[in-house]
């Protein structure tokens, strides 16, 4: 299925996969035993594996699909190092010191990932481009102004207000009411980044096995016996790195993450000057809505990559493409004549306290629940998870302390999602 606004080479797969084709060697055999078995081959799993392999532990990473098939090659490539709850909310829950620790660690993770990518020379179009947070109403603009003026002592970062009258310097759109620039935020090509991690993992001796879903985990005297689609493997330690794709094989984790679809489109390439006019400073963008939209230009500067959630229920991304495009055209009506070349979706993992979590349960190590901002935090907490598994002090993290909550009757299918989306859409309309 495609529409008259789609390009002739329209694809219902991530834009990034054209540049970085899916790995071809996914059918490697599963070893009979391993010291560390990592389930999930995204940023969390690979960063954890890099740590354990570097310490000399025989490490195997498996994925139910092709390596990196999950969110880690599908995302918008916007790197923030922010968590959802603000200081006021976190200090109400846990006290001021803990709020500082959580926000401070997430912010430090942004420095860490930049240093990692540059230090390991990962070619992934990483840029310190800054973010424009666009206000969708005058009231939200006032909130941004207050946020810039009243930064929490000890957690200050460079933020700048852009008045509505000056907005054209950032975005060629009348849809918004001014906004805020966050200097520190960055961008990258997510699939190139993932491919760089795969290369590092391979070089470190990690065994990488795609198309090998874990279907049952049994604890025994030597650790765990894990039954997979590719055979049985005995593992001393098991890591659960499945985030928005967490399934029935780890029911405790499944009851604690809420899978939510995020949907994206890419436009066909535009003449460079036309594309540059849309966002002259080439930053990453998101807006102040609860049901947020996010967008940026591609690394070659020629396509618009636009994401958000337009359907109340999960949908085939091709079916919801007209609504996602309509959302894009509300912001950029001048793109009416530009065709759409790609659309795709993936499942992010929310949590009941909107924080990511790292820890160990029933002997299984896990890190997950990045609430849609996982490039930085999945990488960082995956790295910490590896250190924790090795029993190293550096593995300590504030994200291990809040209780990983579930709710009565929640078994992993978010029946409450549609009413929540409707509620937040109504709030967004009220500004
Ligand atoms: C459309 C979209 C846009 C996004 N945009 C951004 C963004 O701009 N910035 C940002 O920071 N974050 C963004 N995210 C979120 C970010 O991509 C994720 O938080 C991050 O990639 C999570 O990494 P992960 O390794 O934990 O999980 P994933 O990359 O999702 O990997 C989990 C893997 O586990 C595998 N798996 C599941 N069950 C099993 C099993 N039983 N056996 C074996 N394997 C299994 C899956 O196949 C999957 O490959 C976006 C996500 C989406 C979908």
C-alpha cells in the first residue's frame, strides 16, 4: 500500500537502513555455553557486552530478529541525556539529593556518550547541534522562560530563549510560539552508531547471534539454562536488554515496562537550500506537547525526518502515515509538494515512574525503560550494567535505587494506553 504523496521508491522500513543495510551474518551458531548471555542486541545489550568481553568474560549476544532490529536502528537520532520527571517532581518523590543524583547522572551520561563515540572513532555523523524546544502555545512559552530563569542550583546548563518574533532564525514555521535552545543536545545516525558498536563487539570477541529468540530461562546450579530458537545455551550470567520488546520470557520485567509505538517518516531529498531553509541552524527539534513530535534534517541535510504518535491505538505505520504527514504539514505547510520516501515505527518502553531502571531480579541483570530517550541512557546504562555484572564499583547508579514499579492487573499489554493518549491529546489542544 502507498499513497500519491509517496515517492516511487517508497519504503516501509527505516530511512537509516538504506544507508546502513541490515547485517548479513545473523545466522551464526549459538555456543553450547557462555559466561555472559545478553538477550537483546540494541545499545543496552551491546554496551553491556563490550564491558564484559573487555574483562575477558566469554560473552554472547542473541536477538530474536536481525542484530539491532529493535529501536536502536529505528530512532530519530536525537541525543538528550534528559529524564522525563523534572527536579520538582523527583524531589517530591525522593528528596532533593536523590533528584540531583538522578538528573546529574543522566546529564553526565551525555558527556560520556560523546566521549565514547569520539574516543572509539565511531563514524556515525555525531554532531553537537543543540535542540530547539518549540512552544506549542503562549502558555508553554512562558513556562520555558521560567525554566530558563529558575534553573536548579547545581544543575544549570546553557539554555537560551528564542522569542516568537525571532523564531524564523530557527524554524521556517508559524506554528510555534517561540522556544528554547538546549545547547548540549546532539544528533547522530542511529544505525551507523549501532553498526559501529557491532564492529567493536565483534573485535572484542563477543559472539553475536541473530534470529535466535530466547523462549525460556531456567535457573540451575551453574547459572541459567536458556532455551532459544537456535538451541540451548548454558550461561553463568544472563542480561535482559529487551526494552520495548520485552516479552513473556521475562515476565517480571514485562510487567514493569509499557511498550509504546513511536512513528516516523522521511521526505524524499530536497534541494539543499530548500531543506536548509526549514531549520537554518540544523538542530534537532521537539515540542512542548505531551504527545510530542520530533524532527530534524538527515545527516546529508536534504530530507526531513519527522516523528511522533498520531494514532490512539498501535497501527501499521503505512496506515497512519497520512495522519503523520498531516501533522508535519501543520508545522511545514510549504512541504505539501514534497513526497514521502519512508515510514516506520518501533516500540519504546515507558515505565510507571517515567524513569529508566537498572538492577537484578531473580538472578537476571536488566536495564530498560528509557521512555523514548534511549540513545544516551541505553548506551550508558548498558555500560554500567556490564560493570555491575563484573562486581565493579563504577557500576553504581542512582537509577538502581527507585523501586521498579508495576500495577495490579498489568501483565504487559497496556490497555490504558488509548484513553491516556486521548487525554493527553486533549490537554495538548488546550495548550
Ligand atoms: C521511532 C523511534 C524514534 C526514537 N527516537 C529517539 C531519539 O530521537 N532519541 C532517543 O534518545 N531515543 C529515541 N528512541 C528510543 C531509543 O531508540 C531506544 O530507547 C533505544 O534504542 C533502546 O535500546 P535497547 O537496546 O534497550 O532496545 P532495542 O534497541 O529496542 O533492542 C531490544 C532488542 O531485544 C530483542 N528481543 C526482545 N525479546 C527478545 C528475546 N526473547 N530473545 C532475543 N531477543 C529479544 C528485540 O528483537 C530487539 O532487537 C526512539 C525509538 C523509536 C522507535
